[in-house]
């Protein structure tokens, strides 16, 4: 499992990369390994809002369908539309080509409620 140290992580297996007040997010390497081969993503539209702890889309794999849960409130600035035709990017490159959304957070301080890499790795170990 790859867990880049510069990112933040949610208990719902979403990674978050802070870029000023904007953030980029996707599902973690652990999540994509657990889900297996990803075949489809149901994603929101640009301009929609994220509401903390609410679903903003789904990831469908050959094993199951999982909801994507928002780790904070914010406005969706950009959706990775390449995932429509190439959902396998989430498996092949979850932290690069497989990113899902770019979001303007409502409150940048909400990032403090998320986990750093070591905390996330410990969380995953406890979960198993």
C-alpha cells in the first residue's frame, strides 16, 4: 500500500492534496486495492457542492459499488472527466492520473480533522 506523506486522508479512504485553498482528492491506494478492478465512476458535476460526510458519487468495481464520502464542505471546481473513458486510472495511478475532483474548501481549517499518512496507515491496520 502506497501512502504519500504529503497528503491528508479521511476515514472513508479519500486522499486530499492541499494546493492553497484548493484541494485535489481521490481514493487511496488501499481503497483501490480493496475494491479491485474499477469499471465505472458516477461523479458529480462541476459547480456542485460537497457536504461533509455525505455521498458525492460512486465507484463501481467488479466486486462492489462504494459511495464516495465528502471529507469537508466545498465547491467542486473541476471533475476528472478522463475517468469516464478510463476508470482504470484509479487503479493504475490513484494519486496522479486517478484523481477525482478539485474543490474549493469552504473552511481550510477543516483539513486539521483529517489524518496524516502514519495515522491513516495505523487506521487501516486497525480496520483489518
